[in-house]
């Protein structure tokens, strides 16, 4: 009877180990598949970055270019106003000098 109980326990243990091994193999397979998918996404993102085709990069570039263009236009407008102001001052000085002569 003791031998029979020992065999039952051993068989139960082997069945549990087998079930756990199957579960572990299934999990490993899922993880390997997920890893491959993530690697492919990473490769795709790298290629997009290398080609500058990633939508997020393109949006960022467009936003930065728009910001740059806006700042450049502000600077041009400011310089134009300063040039007009200086031209007016120079004309006034020139007229003042002509009157003094």
C-alpha cells in the first residue's frame, strides 16, 4: 500500500510538472512572439527615422519649421521697422545739416 501511495504521489507530481512545463513553454512562445513583434516595430521606427518619414518626427519638424519661420518673420519685420526709423532719422539729419549750411 505504501508503494502504491508513493507511485500515485510521484505520478501526480510528474503530471503537475508536465502541465507546468507546457504552460511555461506556451508563455515562452508568447513572449518570443511579442519580442519579435517589438523588434520589428523598433526596426521599422529606425528605418523611418533614417528616412525622416516617421509621422511624429515629421510633425515635430513641421512645428519647428513653422516656429522658425515665425521668428524669422518677426526679426525681418523688426529690422524693417528699424531701417525705416533710421532712414527717417538720417533724412531729418541731412535736412538739418542742409539748413545749417
